C-alpha cells in the first residue's frame, strides 16, 4: 500500500517538502496525516513548529507565507492544511485550467512556492473526496518535488480480503465468513471496519480467530440475520429463511435499516445481471472482479433466476428506494415495504 510506503519514509526521516494527500478514501489520508503529526517532530518542537489549519479558514497566500518561515526550534517545521478542498482557491474555476492555458492568479502563490520550497518546511495538504486533474500545472509541480498520494476506495469485492489482511497485521485471524459479514454489514467505510476490528482486539487474546459468532456477540451483527444471509436466502429461493430474516430486520430496525439493505441488494442483483451476461462462466470471477465466495452465491442465484427476472428485480429495488425516500407512492411502513419487496423477488 502506498500510504504505508509514505509512513516508512517518514520513519526513515526521508522527508519531502510537500505532500498532497487526496482521494475518495479518507481513512488512508487520515492514517498518513495522523502519523505525521505524531512522528515528524519531537514533543518539545510540536508546540512551536507545528501548525494545523483548515481549508475553510485560510487562503493559499496565508499558507505559503507560513511555509516560507523558519522553525523556531529544531530543524523542521510542519504545516498541515486539513480539508484543503474547502479552500476558496481550489474551488475556483480558474484553478481547473490546464497547463496549456492561463491558470489565472489563484494558484500563483503555491506554484511560485513550489518552484523553490523552503528546505526546513514540510507542507501537507489533505484534499478529501476529490482528486486533482493530472494535467494541471500545479499537479505536475507537486508530483515532481513532493508526494501526491491518491487514496482510492477499496472495491466492495476486495473488502473481505482487505479485512483479513488488516486483521492478520493486528495479530489475529479471521475466517472468510466473518470478514464477509463485516464487509456486508459495515460497507466500504474503512473507519467503521477498523473500529470494529480494534474493538475485538481489545476483548480477545492475541492470535485469536474472529468468527461470525464472536462478531454477533461483541459487535451486534447477527451471523444468521444480516444482508448477506438475506441475499443467499433469496438466491436459493428459500422463502422461509428470507421471511425470517426480514422479520428480524423489522424487529431490529436500527441494526438493519432499510436504507442499508436496499443498496446491498441492488449491488448484489446488479452483479447477478452481469454474471448472467458473461459467456465464460468459468472465468467470470476474473472478468467481473469477484472473489470465489461471491461467485458461488451468484452461481446459486443464476440457477434460480433468468436475466429477465433479474432486470425486473432491479426495477423493484429502484421503486422501493423511491418509496423509502418519499419520491413516489403513498408512505408505507418500512417493514411492510420489505415484505412486499421480498415477495416480488421470490415470486
């Protein structure tokens, strides 16, 4: 992982004059930023040589002015601009101009600084949920003299594997059923996933194996009544199990909100639709970017549903989503809506 490479370089005191941490996944950006705050300066220097600002409160000109200064003590000063995407200069249309056009005045303070950065300054920008255009002059300058880190979202089909690697790195084991359960329930919000694993690490002895039963007992996610099990029950057309699960959802709406269930089902049936359209089913996992466990579930469902039925199901899910949001139809209890939806899917 590139964020770990940045952390290793910091450990080795291999600093760059500027870091631009951007992208759709805030977790990795926060990991790098937090590590910088803790480890670049010693405790005595932090009070005098570390400045943390927020994009909504500062201008590029102010940031550059700070960067041109010198540390009051020690060899380095650290300046971190968090939420840099909120800076008025980054929001400006002129900052979107390409290299072969006039970028206007908005980026000039930074581009001028980057041409000759202060050796004793480490300047860090966190630019969350967005990325810079690589054709920008400022991007090319940042990439040439510093580090530009693009923090990409973990794809949903890769999340169980990521959970297993992270858990192993913490000194624990986790079986695939448990990693799949966490992935399905918590989604790709890595902060929530990591918090759940860290909570278990506090409770369990080192080198323990995390199982669905342990997750159910300590995290509050049922190993038998969750979105993943609902998908499997629907895929196998197990009417009794599917209805038991949605009854459990109705009784525990805070743990299983319909706003979380519908997107998961929509993603599942979208994958099923793609799977049904693939001619080479043997290599479908590679072509669709699926892990073998997810592929087995799709194979089961593909034996029960044809392409036309799946397209109708996707339509039912879109309709249910609109009804939950109150876009159309009279209001309906979420429990009744789930029962109606499951009936349509199964029949």
